[in-house]
């Protein structure tokens, strides 16, 4: 996956969490995979959410299967939106 595609996928996940508040993983996955991005698959969403955004503190797991954006994630979203 190219860096540009990864950034678009991360931005999509962060925007979704910012606009709606905490969401279940399955909702995030379905909405992102259904988005306009042809490269967004269940695996790419899981990798970006669980292996990047959560690990580096951009998204927080607040309970089993529930995620929310952090202040650090909002700053990343701001930089990705430029």
C-alpha cells in the first residue's frame, strides 16, 4: 500500500471518529470499506486502525470493540487534511 493511500485511509477513519464520536470497530470497518476508496478492505482498515492509529495513540480503545479519536489524533487529522 502506498503512503498516500495509507494517509487517505487514516484520514477517513479519523474523520469518521471525529464527526460521530466513539464507534464500534465493525461500524468503522463497514463505513470505511463502503467509502469511495477502492483500496479500502477489511484488512487494510484493521491494519491502519489497530496496528497504527491505536498503537501510536491517535485513537483510543475505550472498551471492547469501541474506539474514539484522541487529541493527538485530531492534530494528525489536521495535518492530513492540509
